[in-house]
C-alpha cells in the first residue's frame, strides 16, 4: 500500500502548538509526549486510509470532503480533506469545544 502525502496547513500547525502547550501546562510531565505519539499514529492512519473519518462536521460547516478523525485517547480531532494523492490537515481541535465556532473563529489557511 502506498502512503498518501499529508500536508499540515498553517492553522493546523498553530492548533498543534496550542495542544502541546496545553499538555505541558497540565502538570502531567508525559502528556505532551503521549499526545505527540497519539497524533503521529492518527496521522499515519489517515495517510494510509485517506477516506476514513466522519463527515459530520463537513456537513455542518458546508465543507464537502472535510472529514474528522479522533486522536485517541485524547479528545482532539484532526480535520482533513483529500485532493488527489494529498491529504490536507486543516485543523486539530479539542473535541469538547464548539467545533463550528472554533472553525469559523480562525481562518483555516491563515
């Protein structure tokens, strides 16, 4: 099986930095490392299977092709869309947030 190409967009990189910072400030010294490991596994899974994930938020946000995949065991969701051989990771958001408001609150590509 050929692994697809993953591209983390600017907003996803910012979201990732915020999530890691939050893990580090939680007082759990290993939380950031565990989050990074879980995120890497989730991204590898998406790269290997670009059609996986829920389309719920794609419908809610009227963004056809947008899918979400959970970073287990963390509550974060990876939001991505595939074009050809490339999967664009648009956001990485905490799943307990108001996702539509979080999405609209910051440009996904800025």
